């Protein structure tokens, strides 16, 4: 029996308040490093201690890694394991991501909502291929309509719950109307392959709730208590899913921090958390303001910065941690000097202060900034690891094995079928596959159906027919092994250790019988990297089988397909971790270096003149700073080479918004000097001098001329150092916000 008092004994009063709340809506504003995962897991255990059936509790987070951590903590609190087969009918709490939840719903109710329950889930490369096929079918140029751009438009539409028909109706210009045609064709191609993409999981689940009232009612009755982590990152589809599920019981608890909302570019809507109290006027609000991660100095820098945002919930972060030393701000000559300075500082922290390399992270706003930093680390023999996302699952040999399994699970999956039909080479050429595709269209069958009818296709030579028959027989044999429990499956499985799970045995059979194993052995022997990676994939199948004795290849593939960027981050084996600021969300390191604090980089150039995007860039900077536990290094280069041209940079306005007394400024440019002990106000003095130089040329009400916008009057001037901005009311162009450094305004009269 769970002791409810014991659950909250080591919590602060606000944490206890959040854990003990049972019925009704609850908003938890959880500041950076405030122990929100502890609160969420204790809350689940507390609900169970109050006699609430564990099966009626749904906890949603954004990554499989976070969901796995929550499961482990809850297992300890409940004193029993949480076995998760990816199904809805389980007698324990459901802890998963939004996409995983929707996948379970679609699998469970597939016949009712018009889906085959063995549908494939296409990853980004598969989606890109289908987009290209759609463009080709519609005879559209990939130059005029880049597949990545078109898919981003379609993805955004799906996350806004906009169907192809809705998109077509709202399309007003030629480009939008063309994308609408691609969207419609893309969906038809996915349907032909019995496949969904990631965005379809959310869209189809919402459509199921809308079109099948019994499905929605059953789900509402099933989950009477809903907890959602990182609520500031939810998009429109996720918002609708959460609220329709909570409609019946109103027991919805959301946890998040508007100051850490950094994913608007992929559909996240900060209004979801900002307006929660409008959606639920009787909501209880609890603020978690004590930070357990960072020093007082780091917290001061972050708090002073984020206070400049308007879209936020008031809170005052504080900590009982040590004061800590000042953050180091390098004003470097150029990107090479910047990388050298940061590298030397990291070496000093390791050699003199005992930090290990895996306690260090380097963050940057854009991937392009990593190259020079990598060069500097290599020159100093500093090991580093670049976190680029799901690298393992994007390797060719891994995608080949998974494509075989997807064909076994779903022979209608044409993208996977085309990938493996001649991998490794077995005599089924690209020309032969084109003949199969033509036959499939002419005979209203699938590509798999055409392969099964190889002997009926005129023009195929005997070698191609034999190769196709052999391949089809192999796939049918693997399907028996995957889905049958009869004698044939037992015979097929006899060649492997019977103690191994179903997916493991199937994967080993595919790797050996397809010829992949022999191919990679011949390519480089037993130690070949590709074969080692395949063996690692087999190990992942064994792990899946051990935790899912009733699992299937369909569920295993679904689990693999939902692996996210941050799930791929692992112990880097004693190396500095390098990553973008977006990838750093949810992580923490004793030592953090943030490079490239310049206008156009952080904040990004696209935020120029857009107050909402500038606030998101500031939140991104805030997230980077609050990943640091003990030491923070910030850098800015006076010059940076862009496309081969050395250009002078402008300091990020965020530097002036940080608490100056918490920065130790090291100016390596040689342009200006300052006396010892005068570092605190150095950045501010430089910014003020720059503001006076730029803004002092003009005053409010003054008539000015711009080369493009013509005549106008100065409405307002905002001092921001070299970013000093002016709002000009132009006679014909309307109101414009311009950076005076670049605007080249002329005073008139």
C-alpha cells in the first residue's frame, strides 16, 4: 500500500500542493530546473494512493526518453513494474508521447475508422520520397516546389487539423493551390501504401474522435485523469486531443513554462498555456519557482534576460545553491578566435577544476556554427560528440533491415518494397521494378500484387521472374514466422534459439536469408561497422521482446518509428557534447558554452522586426543559459565569415539584457580597453555609446527619407546599442521598424 504522506515528505510546499490536488483542472507553472518530473511522478502515485484505478491515468510527455524516465520513477513509487505493450487495454498507468497515444488509438480502433491495423509509419526520408513521387506524378518541378518546403507546408496544415479539402478551399494564390494538389496526391500515395506519416497520427486520431462518438466516449471513460508535460510545446492538434479527452471529467493537469516555449517553427502555440485559465476558469494554479539546477549567478543572468518578454506568466526563480562564479563573456576577434578562446577555457576547467569532458556542452543557434568549433577542439585533441538526432536509425544498413520488416508487416508499403526488392542485388533491376509499377497501375493492383504476378508480365526475362518468385516466397515465409503460430512457423523458427523472442528471430532470419549478412561480411569482415550496427539493431529487438512477450513486429516497428531526436542522445563516452539550442531542451550540464551571440544568429535573422519571433529567440537563449549547472561561457565574434565573405557582426541585444554584474568580460578584439575591475558595466557602456551614435542622429517627429519606403516621420526610437531601432510612419509604406545601423535613413530639412 502506498503511503500518501511518505510521497510528499521530501517535497517543498508548492510541490506538495501540486501533488495532492486530485479533482478538477490544475496548471503547474514549472520554472527551469524546478523538479517538475518529480512532481508529475509523485502525482501519479498519489492518485493511485487515493484509490483511483491506475488504468484510468494517462500521462503524456514529448519524448520516449522522458516517458521512459517517468515509467522508471513511477515503478519505484508503486512498487511494481509497468509493462507497456503499446496497447490501450492495460491495467496500469499509460505513460507515453502524444504520437504514441494516437498510434495506440488508431491500432485499437482501426476497423472502425477505416484503417488496416498493420499500417506503416513513414519517417522523414520516406515522406520526402513520397512528396517527390507526388510532384513527379503532377509534373511539377522540384526546383520551383522544393520537396522539403512543400512537405513543411503540408505538415503544418496537418498540425492545424487542415485536411486536403480544407487546404484546397482556403488556397488563394497559385503557389498555395499547387501545394494543395500535392497534398491531395501525397495522401493518396500514402493510402495506397497503407501508410501514415507522423502528422497523420495526430490528425487521424482527432478525426476519429470527431467522426466516431463511441470511440471518443470510450477514451473519455477510460482516462479520467490526464497529465500533460511540456504543455507550452503543444500544437493545435495536441491541444484539441487533450481537451476533448478531458471534456468529460475535467481532471486535466498541465505542466509547463511559457519561458521555455521554443518550438513555434514546428507548430507549438504558446497561447495554449497562456490561456489555460480561460479554458478552465476554475483551474488551480501552482508555481514551482525554486531552481535545483543552477548557481545563483546563472539564475540571475537568465532571469534578467527573460524579464524582457511580455508573453509570460509571472514567477520569480530562486535557488538555495551556491552563488557561483561570474559567467565568462568572450568578445572575440572572429569565429576562429572565438573557438580558440572557448576551447582553452574548457581545457582550463578540465585541467584545473577537475571537470570531465562529458560534463561539458557547447550550444549554437545554427548547425553551421559548429564547423570552426569542431576544428578548434580537434586541434587541441579534445574529444567531442555531435548530437544530430536519430543518427543510428538513419544509417543505410539499419533502414534496409527495418524496410524488410515493414514489408513483412505490410506488403502494401511501396516505399519499403522498392528499397529492398534488389537490396542486396538479386536480379530485380530498376527497369524491372518500373515494369512492375506499370503493370500495377494497368491492372488496379499494388506493387506487391504485381511482384506476385511476375509470370504474367510480358517482357520480363526468365532471370528476373525467378528472382521475383524467390523474393516473394521469402517474404511469405517471413510473414508466416511473424504472424502464424502453426507448424510451418515452428519449423521456420527451429533454425534459431527457441528462447529468443518473436521479433528477434524474425530479424535474424531476415538478415541472414535476405543476403544482407553475407554482403556486409564480404564487404569488410566480422568487424565491419555496418554489420556491427545490424547486430546492435538485433539487440534492440531482443530488448523489445524481453519487455513485450505478447508484442509483434508491427508494434516493434511502431516503437522504432517514434524514436525522437532527444531519444538518441546517450552517454557520449567522455566527450564534449555539441548541439543546437533547440536540441538542448530538457538537458543539463555542469559546464555550458554558448557561441555566436550576434544579431542574425541569436536572435536569428528572421526575427528581425517581428516582436513575437524575437521573444521566442530570447526564450531560446534563456533555455540555453538554464541548462548550465555551475559554469557558463558566452561568446560573440566581431567578424564572422559567411559564404566566404568576412563580415562585421553586430552584438546580440540579449547581451545587454543580461545582468552585467554577473558577467566577466574578456575583450579579445583589441579595439577597446578597460581598466581592471570595470568589467561589470563594460557591455552596457559600449551599448549606450553605440545607441547614442545611432539614435542621436534623429528625434521623434523628425521627417526622414528611406531609399525603398520614401518619406516618413520618426515615431519612436528604442536604444539597443548597435541594434538601436526606430519606428517610422511612412507616407505610403505605413509603419516600419528599422535597425538604424542598416536603414541608411536621411534627415529631411
